[in-house]
């Protein structure tokens, strides 16, 4: 905004005005910016779907274990602790934007070790059903991890930001020219500032949607709602 005001002042003070067709420049900024916003929003919606699948898989595994009459209460409580660890570690992993899932994988492997250590009381059919939902769990976590570490291409974001910053250098002299010498300069300030405010606001919206897990905006995903025991 400082650049916008300064550019408008200098263009007016030195009478540096010209008439340029802004259609191409507008397309160069607005189109990729809207494309980036749509991509961020789509990524957020996919993350919500994967989180829902993640929680439903955890709960289903919990139901299978709790309904097994041959398991002791201590074994059931052990599985509850494991599932809660998976839930908590996954949410922490997403919130901290961890690059690797090694720590999370170790916790998930505890489910397999639990099942193998109790083969005498867990039937093969029950084990197959549990592993089927563990597959959904793994798939959801991998998709969430991919969404968390792969964002809008850096080149596209840098491109948008660059053109937003140089836009006033072209826009301010053109607005002053189109308004004519008899129009109050305050109108040019208002038009240029409003336009730049819209552009930078759209860029900030995209930047906020970029990471839907950091809880740094009103539209971010509330991860606590997807824990197994909320």
C-alpha cells in the first residue's frame, strides 16, 4: 500500500502519465491468483475428506477390538492407548508440518504388533477386517501428509506477488490519464488504493488457505474435531 500511495503521488507530481490497455496486465495477475486460490481451497476440501476417513477408520478398529469378548480388559485398554497415540501424533504431525512420517509410522506399527501378539484370541477373519480399515488409515495419512508438504508451486506464488507489487507502477499513471487533468487527484488515489487493496487481499487469502492445518486463520481446519476421542 505504501508503494501504491508513493507511486500515485510521484506520477501526479511529475505528471508522468500514459494510457495503457490494462486488460492483459489484469489477466496476468488475476487469473493465476484466482487459480492459486481455487487450488488451495480444493486442497482444503480434500484434507477434510481424508481426515473424516482417518477418524472413521480409527473408530471402526476400536469397535472391532472392544466387541471381541476373548480379549482381556487390559488388552482392550492397551489398544485404546495405541489408537489415541495414533490420533494425537497425526494431528501434531499436521500442525507442525513435519517432513517425515517415521515417528508416526512407528506408532501405527504398534497395531500390527498388538495383533500378532494375540493371535490365539483374535480370529483370522477379525484380523483381516481390522487390517482392511488400517489400510484406509494408512491411505488417509499418506494423503494428508502429501497435502501438508506439497503446496502451491513456489514459482506461481512468486509470479503473483511480483506482478502485484509492480502493478501500481503501470496502473497509477493510467488512472490519472483516464480521469483527466480536471478530476481531483483524490479520486485517483482512491481508485488505485482500492484496486491494490483487493489484489493484496486476494493474495493474503490464498496465503492463509495455503496451510489448512496451522490454525492461523478463521478458515483453517479444526484438527481437534478429528481426534478419535474428541
